């Protein structure tokens, strides 16, 4: 306490010192008078008494100084003066100042922008109370290798069992997100809605801004209620507080609005910012969701809040017990399915996948910042060497080394704080433009922004850079030898060589890190190129796609659905310009595929391989023609492949090669489910090309196509009673004209058939591909631009060092020329000194690239992190750039006037 | 500054505060000259100090609010700044004295064992 007060007082006195100073002078004066009085009394003459008093008191100025040191922070009080001095100097060399500040602003700005992503996505706690108590609970199925299965999932019976039988959660509930057709409030539209147990709201613990949330009781009673998101409430209901109690239609069933969630409430926490849930509805599991196929499809997830004192591990073993019971209750046809319960902290589940990308970006940008720092340090060092005589004079006049150090640090701090301020503005700009360009694989993008932690980070970064950059010149300053510097007189000679090693080391480091980044960018570019080379398996040109979902309310029977589909295919197929049309349950390159297990006749899967998963698509009419998927063998489906005829399937090349290597797949048989499941056989009638399902750099999956009309028949015991098929699908059409032009026509045609039916996610296939490439494009572009910045900075660095050494050796060059040295020799001399630095830097940089390979590997696609082409090309490019940077000063050196040698002194 | 004086100051660094507090506690309000005189008396001129050396200690104690300075008049009607010990100062003196005793006893013991 007393210390704190004293620190504050001492800080305060930095600014309000004059009164204390006057009082001190008065006190010392009084003290001296008293001493004098005493000596006078002892019989001294007034003059002697004065002298004696001064002697007894000691040095007045020293006492004052010690008093000042004690009452305030003396070093600090000099800083405003230092800053003024620095500013004066900076004004004198605007070129240097602008360069230094810009280099720093770019470095700090880029780092701050990337850090704001790190902070928003990875560091900030999730927007729920006690977020670290929230876990995702789900099953992992043994042997499922599909890309979309990396996240755990649960089935309807799982939700019931876990909610009923686990003991580790204070609240636990299931949820699933789906598209819903919304009408009854403005234009009919597709909205993202999440069906969830009442317990999920309880677990998340966020209160609504308006009305109430639904409870578990609402859920179990099957209440048709809806809670709106803030955004939905503002955009569709104009923020009207009377919205409570009003009705909306979801798939034409009425729901009552009972509440509105706050602006920052987001659940589930999906990657990207276009798939956010806009509505929440009670899960209210229906009886048919517990039967047959639906009961086996893991299309939901669960979230729970741990009871106090329970860890995620304990909850997992608790849930594993329940999972074991669940398996014991499996019907005979699911006997071989093995599941494991997994409890993952919600935070990890949300951001885990984004972590490598974000970390790599941060590392890359820090490398750029380091290079910027090294550059600035180099510039400051050069300036310090130029000012060596000034420093020597100051030292000779009694400046303390501490003062010189402080000065050098203040010098670079002023620059870095200015750079930091501009950098922050740049970061704000970059974020405003950049957030929309972030890949849709990044979660929590709405939380990215310049908030206090980010601002503090930028400020801290500026101070740290300032300090680090100031070290080099500070070091140079205190090593200045007064005698040497003053003796040298006007001749600059080659005496700068004392710090030449330091400068060279800075440049070598710059080149090394720049090369590391350059190879990383080269590898990523190469991966991008390789990805572009991967065959899509379909022709994306002139193809338009759109999703429709028929509401059960209106299309309650199979015949109603079939009627719709027939009319749709007929009406759209006869539109002018339409070449081919088809309907498919999945869209290539859109990542919305799902895999199911198959049993293949005569094929025994290797032990431990688990299920034979394949991506399943249900098709109608001719999507192969519409999407341009090549038929390799056999035939496509025809009208005669219908519910009553023999069950047929088409497989892709990958599926054929895996199960019937070297054989003709036509005529082979396969069926849905596991060996013990009784499902009917389907006969393969065709083989088609492998189609890109998610993105080109993802692994190709085995694929199976089936006529949608045969779905129910092929499901055997999996089919639920009264199951309807073909109630949704992607319309794909190939046109003779630009597909964008077809959008309005397609919409109008569908509206004529059902005026209330919206079309979702209408897009050209080229757009779908571009979207699937976005994540890779994003990190490639970003890392490459960092690499370009790094290379430019390091080239600037090498230029500065060579140019400076040439300037220092002007005299020497003149002497060489005067003695008959050839221009070419001089050029060679300078170039080789640049090349030496570059060579050492490149050597180290290649080592750096090897060190970075482990981090980079996960982002590469069919390129080794040690790709010799990329490594050697980057190194050669770096060397050439370094040589080019030294060429300019070399030319200048070679044109030195020999007369200088004589005129110099 | 002579080396001898430097030594003295170093010696005093931890104890000067204590001595000043003690002086003020026993003798009442004193000005700097009086304190310095008193210091010379009790140290038996063992400590060869300039009187100005006292000032940093005074400002430190004042910033701790252990002593409080007010301007007054001496008997010879000269102006002087009188320092007075505060309540917090009394308390601090007690604590510092105890601390000092413990410390010196400890040092004493160590020295005894080693000789």
C-alpha cells in the first residue's frame, strides 16, 4: 500500500515538480543559515562561517539531485525531452522517417489483423456462461471413414438414451440443424433452423432478450413454438416487440413465436457466417424417428453442461456405459455396428479444425514482422554509425551510457508507436474488407474485430518492436570509442566495419526467414495448381443447380410428390435452351453428401476395416447428362428403372476398383446395410467417373447412385412404414446459354407449379467449385502475400546494407580506381559481398523450410514439403533478387571518380 | 564524494530511516539541521556524513506519510521546516525496530558461531 502510494506520488511529481523544487531550495537555504549562525556563534568571521556551513552541508547541487532521484523517477522525466529531440531529428530526414514508419505500419498492421482472427476465433471464450463446462457428446462409429464423420453424431434413440441414462450432466440435449421453408411472414424463404431439446437452452444458459425460451416440457409435449434469432427478428419482423404470440409457417405448419434471443447468441457454432441458425424449434422426436432407417442415421448432435466437479473424461466413460447398453438393444440387422461415446469440450469441437490454419497464419505474419523489425534495426544502425561522431562528442562531454541507451530506445519507440498507430488503422481497414473473404471453414467469424484485447496487443507489439529495434543502435552507441571516433576526423574510411558484422547478421536472418516463407508459399501455390489439375469428374460449365424441399403438409402422399416431380421435369426440360435436366440428392463440390454402409456380394472386407462406406445419391431423370458425368461402362438409368422393376445401381470408378479390381462391375450385386441386415440386392448397371464431392483436394469417396424411385424397396427392413421418397432434391440443368440467365426462368417455372415453394441455394456449378476451393485459395493467397512482403523487405535490407558499405568505402574505391582497378573488378567485388550474404541466408532459409515442413504438411496437397523443384526455385529466386539489389550500389561504386582519392582530405 | 562517505551511506541505507524516525519519536518535531546534529552526536562522529545526505531519507519518509513537514520559526527566529512523526510513522517505527532487532540478533548469532 505504502509502496503504491509512493510510486503514484513519484509519477505525479514527474509533471508537478516545480513547487517541490522551490520548497527544497528554501529548506536547504534555511538549513545553511542555521549552520552559518552556529559557526558565527563559535566566533568565525562571516565569510569563514559561510564556507564552513557549505562544507558541513556538502554539495548543494548533489544533495538536490539525490533528493530528485528519491522523490521522482528521474530517468522518466527526461523522456519528454528525448522525444522532442527525436522528433526534431526525424523531421530532418523525412525519407528515412516515412520508410521506417511505413515498414512498421505494414508489419504491425498485418500482425494485428491476423491476431484479431486468433483472438476472435481461438482465444475468446465461447459466448455462454462458464463455457468450459459445455461438452459435445456423441458417437463415433467404428470403421466409418467419410470426411463428414470427423464430428461425432447421434441418432434419435441415442438422444433418448443419453438424456435418460447419463448421470454426469446437469443439462443435456440433442439438436439438429435443417433448412426449413418459412412462410406466413413476408416472402416464402428457406431458413436455417435448429430443432433442439429444451435442455439445450438450459445447458447453454443464455437468457432471451424478449419472451421466453422453450423448456424440456414444451419439447416433450410437442408444442409448436419457435424462438427467433435477433437477426431474424430485426429483418423479418422489423424488431417489433409484439412479435410474441404471432404465427409463422414452417413447411406450412403453424408455429407460435415465444421468444427472441440476444444479438450475439449463436448455436450451433457453425463454421462460416452463412449457415447460422435463425430459428430454434423444440426437437419433439416423432415416433417414426425411432424406427428402422431413421433410428440408424446419425443426423443429430448433443450438447451438455457438466455437473460441478465432473470432468469431460468422466462424462465420457459414463456415456460409454450408456452406449454399450444402446448397442445391446440394437435390432438384429444392426448387430455388427460398433459405437463409442465421445465427449469433447464445446470449445475444442468448435475451433479445433480451424486451429492449424490460424496458427500458421499467425506464424507467417510474425515472420513478416520480424523481418520488418530487422530492417528497421538495420536502418537505425546505419544512422547510429553515421552519427558516431556526434555520439562520441556527447560521450566526451560526459553523457552517461544509460542516457545514450535510453535515447536510442526512445528513438525507435517513437517510430514504432507511430507505425503502430498507422498499423492499427490499416488492420481496421483490412478487417472491414477482409472478414467477408475469410473461408467458410472458419468458425465464429462474426466475433472477429478490433476490440480491446486486440488494441492492447497492437500497442504491446509496437512497444516491443520499438524496444527490440532500438537494441541494435543502442548497442552500437555504447560501443562507440570516443578516441577512435574523434581521431578519425573527417575521413569515414572503413571504420564502420565494427558493426558490419551485426548489420550482415541482420540481413542474413532476414533473407533466411524470407526464404522460408517463400518456399512455404511456393509449396502452397504448387498444391493449388495440383488441386486444379484434379479432374472434377463432371463439366461445371453452363450448369445451374437449385435445391427444393417439398413440405409434407402439402405433399403427404407419394403420388403427390411424384406428380410434382413429373411436372417439374417436364416443364423445365421443355424450356428453351435447356439441354438436359436431372434431379439428384447431392450436389457435386457442395460438400452435402452423406455416406452409408454397403454389403458387397462376394466381398469380405479386411478385418478391422469396419463398414464399407460409400456416398449415396438418389437420382431421377438424367443428372449424369446434365452434370456432364462421363459414363465409363454400361448404361444410365431409364424410365423403366422404377419402383416395380429390378433394383439397379451405378457405381463410380473408385467403388469398382475397390471391390472388383480388374473386373467388369456390370452385373455385380450390392445391397444397403451390413451383412446381417436383410436388404434386397441391387444390380450394378453402369460405372461412371469419380465425382468431386466436397473439394478437389479431399479424398475421393466410393460412390453409389440409385434411382430415387427404388429407395424404399432397396431399404428393406430399414424402410419406415409409409416412408416417402423424392421429397427433396437438387435440380441440375445444362443449358445452351449462360446459366445465370436461366435462374429467373427456373424460378418462374417452379412458382407456376407451386407458388409457395422456394428454391434454395441456386447457383451455377462454377460457383459451387469456386466456393469449395475458397479455403485453399484463402491460405495460399494470404501466405503468398506475406511471402512477397517478406521478400521485398529483405531485398530492401540487403540493398541498404550493400549501399551503405559502398558509401563507407567510397574512398577505398577511388583509390582502387586511381591505381588502375577495372570497373568490372569493382562491380564484382561488391556483387560478391552481396552474394555471400544471400548465400548464407539461403542456406539457413532452406534449413528453416525443413523445420517448417511439419507445420506445413497438413496444408499441402500431393506436394512433398521437400519438393526439390520448389525449394531450388525459391532459393535461386532469392539469390537473384539479392544480386539485383546489390547491382545498383555496385554500379555506383564502379563509377566512383578516382579524383576523390586525392581530394578527400 | 569520498569513498569513505560512500561506504557510510551504504551502511546507512537501511538504517537511516529508522534512526530518523527514532529521533523524531523521542525528541519531538525537529528540523533537518537538528536531526543531522543529533545523528552526529549519537554516532559519535563515527559516521562522517554531509548534512545534505539526510534529505533523500526525509523525502522518502514523507512520501510514505510516516513524517510530516511544516514550516516554523526557530528560537533565533529563523525559518525552518520542522518534521514530526505521524501515527503511521509510530507504527512503522515499532515494526522496523522489531525487524531490526530480529535481524541484528540473527547476524550476531551467525557471527558468534563463526568465530
